[in-house]
C-alpha cells in the first residue's frame, strides 16, 4: 500500500498525523501539491510538486494510484476515481469513501455546485474539530492494520 495525499487542501494537523503514521507503519507516503511543502526527512515520506492549475494534483494522483493504495482527499471526484481503480479513499475528516457511498456523495456535490452556480450562498465546511481528527486517525489506523501482511 502506498498513501497518496492530495496535499493542496489537506490541513496541517492531518498531515502531522499522516507523517507519524507513515513512520510507525513504515509505509510509503507521497504528498502531491502545486506549491512547495516542508516534509520531514524520512525514507517513507516524499513530496511531489506539480504545476499550478485546476485539479493538476488530483489528476496526477488519479493517474498513478494503484489498487490497494490509500488516497487522502476531500475531493469527491478524485475519491470516486480512486475507488473505481480499486484503491481506498479517506477524507481529512475521517469519512471513508466506499463503493456504496461514493455515488450519493457525488450527487450531493453536484447538487451543491448547481446551487452555488445559481447564486445560492452555501458557505464552506466547518472548522476541523477534535472529533474529526480522532475519526481520521481511527480510520487511518484501521486501513493500515488491514493492509499489513
């Protein structure tokens, strides 16, 4: 298993959880972003900077992800593509996207996008809470444990 991180919008506290988990589980992790990031020196943690542009990091992850890999993203279309390729997708809030849930998440995303395009103010997501961090860490631990040989 390789962990891919859609790092452009991934909160710093979630990256810190991921850094510790990669070291503890000795699993390879690649953060992909269109801006420079500081990552710890580690044989397990790497960073790839892609060019600026809409969905460039998402497209790079989608192109490279393999079955069984884990992608950390809040981008629903990327999560859907990862699942379609046989990978696992987890949001920074700890929501595990599955084949059973991704279709409804895509429909809700499209609905909200239509609402925003028609001028409705929908607001952004709430701040990341302590419960969100715990949910993320718990799901990450479950996925890493299941991937161990």
